[in-house]
C-alpha cells in the first residue's frame, strides 16, 4: 500500500487528474532561486495549476484515509516522496473530507498560482535549486510553440 506523510499531503490537495507543478525551498535552495520562482517574502512553497482546472479545483469533494503510521516505511531516492507498507493495512476509520482546497493552501502558507500553461513554469523550475514535483503533467495543455 502506498501513502504520503503529512508533509507531502499538500501535493495531493487537487482533483485526482489535475496537472500541477510544485516548488519548495530546501536547505540547498539559493536566495536567487527562491526569489525568482517563489518570490521575495512570499513563503517557502508554491503550487501551480492551469486555468482549465480551476473550476474542478474549487468544487471537488476530496477525501482522505487516515492510516497507522507505524506500518509504513519511507520510499523514494534520493529523498523519500512516499510511504509504503508491504503488508495489509486497515484504515483508522472511514475516509474524511479534506475540505476547501483553496483555504487549505492559504492556511498552510502555500501560494497557489493559476497559469494558462504549466510548461514555462515547470521548465524554469527544473533548472533551480528548489525542491520540486510535477504530478499528472501529461494532463497539462500542450507546450506552447
């Protein structure tokens, strides 16, 4: 079974098929990269989606299972990005509503950017010292020509 830690939960505060590009500071992030991508004085993390996904983002009813942490071990190199269990795991209860995704981003201090196209942002991000993740990018609009 695959799961995410509380630290990585914001990566999934989106409709399931929604493409998103995310960036966050790490101990090796340079001030220049942080200021250029996230913005000076704008926090430590930014998420970006496309305008075409905004309605779904604002209206989706997202649920999450809570699972017993002791059954999971970190997975991923060089930095773990998920948690896995190699034996059956029973949820601690029924799935719980995650809530208003826009409010969750605000309360977590995560910028949410809505872009016409994710690719220019993603391409700029991949050349930086920031931590990053792109999920469901195959569902993004085509790269601009």
